[in-house]
């Protein structure tokens, strides 16, 4: 039995609810920067995932893709789970195609202008992992190899009838620059880590070791109200690092983990989920750094938003920025959709010092709440992502402005907002429209 099964379940129904509410790849948004400072952000256009590019001032760059949006294949993308830009400016994308035909999961490579690079994989698209998995994050090695993560997400582990055994695991694959699996890594290019996983984030150390982080079970599924997450480490050849986690190669942490970042021998793991913001610092052997925060962790419940997730960003001075969506001014449940609350959502950022204390000079006593849109939201959730663009901090969040569609879907927001923040947590009004650039969700 894998470590994921040791977590405390509330009920099988609660587990199913988490599967329905957790941020899947089709709901997630990712943001990264090209070397020229232009920002790439994944957005939804209708029910299709595409990539938009913004100029440094927040305006849509219409020289990218088709009038600012790239959807470069004949098959529409149903979700994007990873986005990385190489030193040459080429864009690598992980995700899942819409529709039933297999394969659905993919990694593709785009040129700087958003068109497919046919020298990668097969006509620009590669399929590195089994098609039953949920694609995770991407990372790139200095020599141009791609690392891609994937989660098992096996429904039978949540009580669904099946003849297959329940197995919890995450996979990490390494791909050569041409899009083919690197057989010198793991077993024929793929390594399995025996922990339950929802979304796999990847961080690469200078010596080639790979650290992964994943949130396994949210606070609502735990008797003590704290989440269960896992941080794992692989050696450069893909084998589990037995010096990490008392010989297992992985450790359990009781804080949300949306992102892992590395600094020297330390691992910073954190993020937010369901309004709980948290972070932990791990030493070179995976032990919790008890000098950080309270008993080795920072944790603060700022708000409650079902099924939402956030991000972690380590600044150059060692401070941590933790982001996530937070609800406020909630009204009674929607009369037509009583399962969905009506709250105003704010993209919220907390700055935590290197010692694990809130920086009260940031925002309002350490918390900056950015109202991306004034309208009351009908749908819950929507991930918040952070980026140091080189021109300052950028933050992106999907916006839900009410029942624009006949069927309300959490993966069909009204718009995507990209905000520019000053160092003190306030909006930089020189960017976009008074600090916020809105990208509408419109069917082309």
C-alpha cells in the first residue's frame, strides 16, 4: 500500500467531491516570460485552451499566433498543465487534447511566434507518457532536455468499481531535445514515485537532481484540517534519492504544495488550497527546518474558496510570496445552482520572510488582496499563478462574472486577468488598464 493511502479520509463521498473540485489541467492557468520580457499566459477561449502573449505593457501581442493567441494543432487543446520557455525562446507546452481519440496527453514545442516546431516529436507533438495519466508540470535542463511530470489520479482509489488494483504514483519522464524519451533516465526514460499525486510540480537543481511537489489530500479530507502533500527527490539518472526522506526518496508535509523552489541545499514547498496559505522549508535530507515559521511551517487561513489553488514564488532576497484566490462578501447560495456560492473573489498574496514571519510592510499587514473584477462571481475556484517577469511581479487568475453561458462550467471563465504588482503589493497602474490586463473568453 502506497503512502497516499495512509492519509485520513473523511468519506468516499468527500473524496469524490475533491476529485470534482480539484483544479484539473483544464482549469489551471500558467504564466511564464520569454527572454524579451513578453508574458505568455494560458487562457480558455470557449472550451478550448490556448496560449496568449502580452507585451511588456500588458497589451495583447497580435504578432503572436493568430492575433495574439496560439492554438497550433488541428486537435484543440482541452487543458494546459505546463509551460516553459527555453534559452532560445522556443516554447514547450504540456497538456491534454479535447475529445475521445487517443492519445490525448501531449508535449508540444512552438517557435517564438507561436507556430509548431516540426523538428520536435512528430510534426511538433510528442506523447511521452501513458495516456491514462494526468499531465503535470514541465522543467528544462541546461542542456535542453525536458522533464515532464504526471499524476496517476486513478478513480478506483476513490471507490469506483474496477477490476484493476488501486495504485498511487506519480511519474517523471525526461525527453531529449528532439521530443523522444531519454532511455538513460529511469526505466526507458520514465521514473515512478510511489505516492498519490494530483498535480506534479518540478524543480531542477544545478547538479541535476529533480525535486517534485504535489498536494495529495486537501484540508477538508483530514480530521485535523491540514492538507497532506508530498515532496520527492530524484537523482540525475532518475532513481529515487535515498539520502532524502530517510531512505525512501520522499517526505510528507502538512502544508499546501502548489510549487517547489530550490536554493542551495534547501527546498521551499508551499502554496494555497481552500483558503489555507502555507509553506515549509526542507533540509538536504528532507527533514523539516524547525527554525522556519512555527515548528517548521508557515500556515494561515485567509479565506475559504472550494477547489481553488495558488502558487509559491521565492524572491531574490529569500522572502516567499504565497498566492491564492480568497472569497469575501458572500451572499446566499445561488437559487438555480445551490452548490455554488456567490462571493467576490480576490487574488491574494502573502509575503513571508526567510524566517517564516509575515512581512507586515507588504500590502495590508502582510496581505495584498487584488480585486481582479468588481462583479460578483457565481463560480468558485480558479488558480492564481505568480511570475517574476523581469519587469516586476505578474499575477494571473481566471475571472467568473456570472452566468454568461447556458451551462456553468468551472473551466469556462469569463476572462483571464493578468495584474502587475509593485514591491509593496499595490497595483502598478502603468500596466494594462490601471494595473490589470483582461483577456476575455470569447469563442472565435
